[in-house]
């Protein structure tokens, strides 16, 4: 819905914001030997304040940074920039960012790059394989983190409440990737997915810097990052709990309007920083169907189709939610890739720090998207070939059985009706001898989906949650055998042409849950 | 409730829901910190108009209306009146004095005609007092000037036009809003398919076909896209062309990965084919 009634923008602040958002200029491309850097104009030896890759496809990449440098250069190969190098003059974009778009690259090929005069061995990436094919190494390697933003969380009293925990999860992943990854040791991350709430407490630009750019620095320079909007990305909500006094509460924004963001330190409504930070495909140029908005989008990486939905803004308004659903149907109807993975912040099934059985009006309506996404979007996922759905929001790990048709509260779940069954007539677990098949042996249709809550990449909390949603599997590594893990961690997803394997990796680098879908 | 009222109520409800009812006590150190800063500024510079405006806005946001009013009054004596108008309009809007709000916003827009937050505010205030045409003019201007919009914004305004304005021109007006959205955010199925339905409803079948054709590449001419094209052709009684589209869809479906939706689509194709056979 259009924003109604909360435009309290101080004029001078507003005008200064507008002044710096409309300064885009066109890219220009030159090609020359890298050793001629002395002739490169407007460069700086300084390391950019932030540097990350956007929209890696089989033919293109966007190098994005904040800093003095005015151009980026790129060459094929694994070593320093000694081969023939292409340089692109950056265009300036919102939020004081610079972007250099490189096109006509070669698929599934290693590149190195520099930004201004800053170069480092870590500045390298690999283009995506041709759409439809798995990469040369046989495997799309995906790292997924949810609710990871605690490196900047100083709420409510100004002290750090979860110091070092997001870093522990990162280290756990790196340890697993180096030592235990059964496929390829130290395999580079092809796709880096953020499930929302990645920069506590209000998703300010400064918090994105501390919680994301200063923490995942190396991965961000080597893999494209693909986010979704969580409730904390929208800052603080304006609430009037007693009816007498308006207060501002982090993560409690109920607006559907991205121009209506406010943070506790600056209550002037303005555009959500998320949209200034990320450059996401609106025109289908990385695969998928054009969405016309960065709030939700899709892309292809090799043989995997990814969709990022907006459960925080678009989902809160019926017209916008219907529009997003219509787009999703068009998008999935065009998709022919081996696997389809969907992300959005509010999980349809959870009994962690949030409860998917809450009434729409509970807790001020903050969690209403949980119910709307379950009722209106899970039927689309099941009908249109989605394999895996990831969300966060609850700060624990919960992973479902292979589900179909469960739209109601937890107590309406019936494993015989709503899940794939094993030979004993019980819900199949998804691992060992009970791995799933894309075309369900039970229904003979590709009509089932695994839903995962992965919201413990920065902290663990359960509040009143008991990790007992019956649609989720019992976790063998949980000391109480609950249907979830109250552990820090992240998800590693590997997709070959025949097998999709998702593992939950804790902060020690140990595999704590595995689910496999074959085709 | 009539259709316009339902939509109006729905939109208003979503707004009201922002501001309602719960027993939680929330802390808000940001507000207090900001207030302290502004108090200090005003102590040092007691005739600085902008500080009073900002403090009034903060009091408005935190629901301290008497203090807000006092600061607005002070600000009006310290400089040009129009500089106070946006925030004062926002204050009136908040306390539901919509006519007063419109007057303030109008005053502000005379000096800053493209200030999109004020435009959006005034559009909403006009709606509240039943001036739909004025409201739509402001919404359109807002959509043209706002640096960030998404397809949902245009669909919302198009729905308001269809439900609240005279039937005579409403489809024209709704389609021009959708086309504004397409020109600003690019062609997308959400916007174009909505326009297709509007063209069909007024029996502009060629326009509907052209619009749907524009989605061919965007959807990679999916089996579903062909069926949607066939449906427009069936509605316009172009039976032969419709059958061609259905055949193309069926051929593609045989190659595509099977999903329940595609199985249902095939059944739908067969039904449409039988319907066409009866007509030919
Ligand atoms: Fe959340």
C-alpha cells in the first residue's frame, strides 16, 4: 500500500538526501594492460570502506564499493592482474556507493580484479556456469545465514549483547569448509544468501557496515551476496501500545512502504538503507522473470533457480502481496532448472522465538506475514516445483519434513496427510535411507517442499518456544530430541545435477543436520 | 459496505493497525536523546526556527500534542510560515484534522511543488475528506516524483481509481497509471497483466494482445504465457490463433520439468481445445 500518513520528513534533511541520490553516471569501459595503472585516472591506493560483488551471472558481474576509487579493473586467471585487463569507470549510486558493471565475461571462469589501486589476492571470483548447467566442479555451493546481525547489537542498554557470536558462526563454517566439506575442501562459495535481520538493531547503514561488511569481508569480495528484507532491516516501528504515547521499537515496523523506514537514532522517515546498499535484479537479467522491484527478485546460478521474496514490506499489504504472488507464479512457470530455492524472512512453520500459530493481531501484528506467507504462498511453492524454502526470524534451527498441504496451525498437522512417509508409514526424515525425491514416490508428483528456519547465525534464543512444531523433524543431535536445534550455526547447501544436500553447520564446524533431495 | 468503501476501509485499517493496542512497554532512548539535543540547541539559539519545527515534529511523533502545538506556534513567529507547513500538516493529519492538513500541505507545495512526501500526505488527506479526484492528482504526481516506487504502488492507485471514480474514464485513468509504473519500474507481469485484464474488460482486444505480447521474452514464452495468450484470443473469438497458441503450449509442456501446476495447465489446455473445436 502507498504510505499513508507518516511522512514527517524534516525538509532540510530530506533535500540533502535527495541531492545525493540522483548522481548516477554511465559506465565507460577501457581495455589495456594492467601495468599501465599509472595512467588510470581517479584511483586511490586506499582499501574501500566496503567492497562486495553483486549479481554474478554467467556473463557479468557488478563490483560495488564505497570509497575514493573511481574505477575497477578485471582480468581472467587466478594470479595478479598481469594479463590483459578491462577497466570500467564506476557510476555513483545511492548511499555513496560506486558500481562497475562488467559484461561479456566468460562463463564458469576465474577472474581477478582491483578497485582503484587497491588489489589483493582475495579479490577474485568465478563467473556462474551457463544457465542450466552445473559448474565445472559439479556442484553449486551455497552459504546461508539468518539473523546474523548481532555484531552491532547493543540493545536495549547500549552494551553488546551477543559479542563474537556471528564471528563464531562464520569461523564454524570456514572450519567445516576447509576440513570437513565432503565434496571439495575449501570450495569457494558460489552463492551467499542472507535471510534477513543481518544488521541489528535497526538495519542502519552503519550497522550493515559493522555486522556484514566488516565481518564477511572476504566472502563478499569473492561471491555475490543475495539478501532478503527482515523486520530489522526496516528499523524501528512507531507504536502506541498504551494509546497515550508513541514509542519506537526495533523490528516492529508494520508499514508496507520502503520509504517509511526510521531508526531509533533518526526518526525522520526515509528510504530503507537496504535498498541503497544492494543492487538487485529487477529486469530478469540474471535469469528469472522481471519483478520491477528490488524488494523481491529471482536469479539463476547454473542449474539452480533462486527466488528472494519480501515478507516484510510487500507481504503486509493485500494488493502488494497479490502482486508479488502473481509475479512468483509467472516466474516459476518459466523456470526449467533442476532445483528451485526460495528465501524470505518470516518462516511459515516455527516454534522458536517466534510462533507460527500466533493470531494475526498478536504482538501488534508484527508476525502477520508468517500466516499470510503460509496460507497464500506455500500452495504456490508446492504446485510450481519449489524444493527448499529458507527463512529466519526465530533464532534457532528448525527443518521440516517433506511437506504438502499444511496451511493451518501446528495442531492441524497430520504427518500421514501432510508429509512424505517412510516404509513404516511415519514421516520420512530426509536423511540416511529416508532421503527425499523431487518427484515424491508417494504422490508421483513434484509437489513437496522442505522448509527450514535458519535464524541462529548471530544468536540463539527461544523465548517461550519449545521447538516442538510437528511439521519439523526431530533433531538427533539435540540433547532433548526436540524438533529443532538451539545452537548457533548456518546452512551449507550443495546442488549437483542429481542431488540437493543441505547441512546445518554449528559454530564448531560440526554437521548437525542433513537433508537430501534426489532427482 | 460498497466496494469503494471496502477498499477504503482496508487501506485505512492498515494505517490504524500501525498505531494500536498492546500491553508491552517499549523503550525508546532514541527519542529522548534527540529531545535532549534539540532542547540544548533551543537553549543556545532561542530564535532558531528549524529547531522548533524539529522539536514539534518529534513531539508529534511521540504523541505529545500540546507541546507540539506550542512549538509550532513559536516556529511560526520565527520565520517564514511555509517552512512550518509540512510538519504542521503532518501534525494535523495525525490528529485527524484533514482539512487543516490539506491547507498546510498546499502552502508547502506552493514553494516545493515536487516534494513527494508532502504530495503523498496531501493525497491521503484528500481521500480522507472524500476529494477523490484531487487525491488521485496528488498520487499521480507523487508516483512521478518519488525516487523509489514499486509495482505495488501503481496497482494500489489503479485500484483506487477503479473503485472510487466515475466509471466513464476510470479504465483510461487506471491504465495510464499502470503505464506510468511500467515506464518507471520496467515491464513486469504484475503491472502488464493487470492492464491486459482492463483492456479485455473494455473489449480492446488488440491492445490486450499487444500488451501480453510484451511479456513474451520476459516470461521466456512459457507454456503458461501461451495459454494466457490463447485465453485473450478465445475471448475475442479468434479461434484459429487461439488453437495455435494452445498447441505451442502443449508442445513446450512436454519438454518442461513436470510440476502439479503444469499438469493442471495441460488439463486446462485440453478443455480450451474442446471449447474451440465446438466453435469451429
Ligand atoms: Fe526477524
